[in-house]
């Protein structure tokens, strides 16, 4: 199915599922609450990020306040700030897998709604970014999957937060191996020169942009995109990161 056809199908399914039908919890099948497909009890059980680093959202040791983690203090994280909806653990990992590979749109929409709540809280006393940039898929993978999950997240956030969306500003110009199972160094090599800016991208219009992704683990994808965005710019962009879930390697 072409991406244009899938866009139409997605919009129709969204209208039927989220405008005409009452919300139903994606975990226990009971009635959803607050307009999202999660009941209050299941929402409270989702794995939260305890005391996340303001820069990269990795968990900070207890009692450290709001200081940055060691990686951010050393400049290894190339974004201004990171906001995630949840920690990447059960059942969030299964929800994201269903959303990403099995077209379970309700799961993605529910997690995106939680992310929007966290964003509003995080930016309560600061300016929101000016434009949303979803992490792109390679055209071959997009044809296989039928949709880009990061773009669906960005569309929902654009509507919820009233921020413009630059859907095709970033392009994936090289097919890469899946990141899952790779070390941090292997992930970095795997993504080198994988991204490019679209010729029509007018980055001089913005000072604050935000990258949208489903799961962030080692920041390899993000850091490579930041390198592309900042390349040959006299005035560096302020780049933020929003994702459904924050994960990290155990080694």
C-alpha cells in the first residue's frame, strides 16, 4: 500500500476509532478515561521515569535534584532537553511494538497523549519549540511498513500542542541495519551519513526545533541527526527531543 493511500486509511481509522467510538483501555479493555484509551488504574501502572536527567532523560541517582547527568555534563548529548512519556519496560515495550509493526494505532495514540501531558508540564515555564521534525524511515522500509510511526506521533503532537510539523524536512538516504542488539559504538557506525536535509528545508526560519521518535536508547540516531542539522550553520539551532519511551543499554 502506498504511503498516500495509507495516510487516507489512517485518517479514516482515526476518525472512526477516536471520534465515534468511546475510549477503551488498550491493556484491560475496560472503559478509558480522559478521552484516551487507558483506564486510570492501568495508566498508573505504566513504568515512569524516576528523576530523569533534564538533558537526556536517563535516570539520575536519588537526591541529585535537577542537575545534568555525567554524559550531558561532558557534552555527549547533543540536544537541549529530552521529554519521554514512559520508561521502556513492560507493558510499554509491547505497546510500542504493536504500534510500530502491527498497526495498533490506539497504542501509539494513547502513549502520545501521555507524552503531550509530560511536555506541557516540562515546558510550563519555558517556550515550546517552533517546529516538529519526525525521525524519517528509509523509503524501502516505509513501503514495507506502510507508515512512519514517528510521523504519526508528530501529527498527534502537532494538533495537541499547536506546533507546526515539517513532515519531510529530514530524509533517510541510506538503508541501515536494525539498531536492536547493537552496541553503542556499532549503532553510531551504523547510522553514519544515514540522514540528510531536504533541499526545501528552510532552517533559517527557526531557532528551536524538536526531534520526534518512538524509542530512544543510546542517542545515536538523535546525535547523527543533530550533526546534520548543525552542519555548516553559523547560528546553532536549539534542538529538543521528544519520544514515547526512554531505554538504555545494560552494558
